[in-house]
């Protein structure tokens, strides 16, 4: 019922907006079910056992346990683009997620101005283009897997309010787009950080603010061919920002983290006959006395046979401290190995099934193994309209 209310509300508002504007309505969605397969020693409550827990979505804390769930990753989104002229348009996107009880939320709203074929300017709210799949990470139909690996897309902030400037050009035999962006994001009650406060016994914490300011960066997308049958598309990205994290505590002084972060990334795809190679390598550094670093990477192979696309993938996330009195490389660390298949049984609908194995390699003596190992099976459909 909430799905129908969302769609009709959005469509009704769109057509009421302006009878003279050109309006395009589109959308995407996923209906996914999944569960974990056993129990593990509880890394938080020593001496106890608990269900395996697999975090499929760090940002929204979408998790699978041994109870079959349809809410963890199911989603519906409707997007409207109002073309007020051939050069100017306004885009709004409404999303309803199962992990939020399908409560509709306007998560994108931005204006686009294209004065020439080469230049595009956007202002408003969009995803931060930090990973190769960041700008469509929730559009399941757009990639082969059930989801982009959760331990790669694991940050507390994924969207921001800001401006983009894009320049498109050809260089030799390659197509290029360079995008610069700047903005801020203020998360007054950050869901992911609040979850971890409770997980580690922070019952006196009322909320956690996560503020990323002065987000400034650039990415460069290059596509071309190496031969008549080998094609590639790659993206380089760099951005930096100021980080302020405030933990609000009952009857006590708030705790605060102030630092800055730099993000370096290189990702893309290479298509050869019947096979696609997907990859994403990223390196985040934090300007603190500990010299904190977060290296992550993904490698995936997809085989194409008619409408069937079996695949395997491996993603690794790590955190290190390179400075201070106790530099150590043994902190949070884990990998996900996955195998699955995608079947495009209709032009706009794909069925997927996937098995994931999450292995927690966090440093046990200091409690960095708080995720715990997990195995999960999931299946569902992704669609666009």
C-alpha cells in the first residue's frame, strides 16, 4: 500500500507542477529476500552465541540474521525530471526503503543547466561521487551483483548538498568527462554511528552528529577501446573534506572528533568477449595524530551467456594506524567473497541470486572483530520503469 501511495502522490504532484513543462517519470526498485545460515561466538558479549549478522548496507544499517527478511534491501524509487527548457531542468527523486518501513523520503533534488553540449552544471542534493558505482549504488538493475560490496560502500555519509561542474570532451579515441564538485552534509542523527554507539554499550548516547563540510573534489571518467573487441570505462576520483563527529550523551559532556579526510579512488570495467572485469580501488587517509588509513578494493568477474550472467567477486576493507606511540596495522579488517548469477528474463527486470561469505579479520585483543563471521544467501528481482 505504501508503494502505491508513493507512486501516485509523486506522479500527481509532477503533473500538477506545470502543464507547459516537459515531464519525464522513471524509477527503479528491488524486492529482495535473504538470511544468514548459522551462529557465531558473540564478539561483543564474550562467552555467548548469537545469530550470524551480515550488514548488507552500512549507511542504513540494513542487516540479515537467521530470520528471513524482505525489508533489509527492498527499495522503490520514483524520479521526476521537469524540463523547463532545452537547457534547464529540475530533478526530484523519492525513495522508500524496507529498512525504513518504506517511509518515503526525498533524497535527490537538484537543478541542471546545460548551456552547451560540452558543459553541464548541477546544483542541489545528489550522491557524493566517491566510488565507481556511487551515483547509482541503489539501482540494483545497473550492476550484476545483488549489491555493491558493503565493506567497500561503508561510509557514514553518501550524499551532500552542493554544486557540480562537468566538462565532456574527446581526446584521441577516448571519451572523457571531468567533474568538479563542492558541498556539505550535516547528519544530525547519523543512523550508522548511532547503531555502533549502542552496539558498544553507549546507552547514554542520545544521538551522533556526523558532519562533512567543505567537500571538494574532482573525478575524471575515461572510456574507449583497446581493440575491436575490448572496451574499457575507468574513473579516477579525489576529494577531501572536514569531519566533525559529536556524540551527544545524557548528563555528561559531549565527545567530539575533529579531523579531515582525503579520498583517492580508481575504478572501472573492462569488457572482453563474453567476460566483464569490474574493479574499484580506494584509499582514504585521515589527518590525525594516528595517521589513520583505510585501504579498500573490489575485483569481480562476470561471464555473459545469452541472458545469464554468473559472477564471482572479492572485496577487502582494512584500517591502519601509521603514526603515534602505538602504530599498528591490526585494527578493523574483513573481506567478502561472493558468487551469484543474474538472469535478465525481461528487458527491464532481472532476477539475481547470491551467496556471500563475510570473514572478520579484526584484531581480537582490542575488540576490532565486532562484526563476526557470516554466511548469507539472498535472492530477488531488480527492475526499472
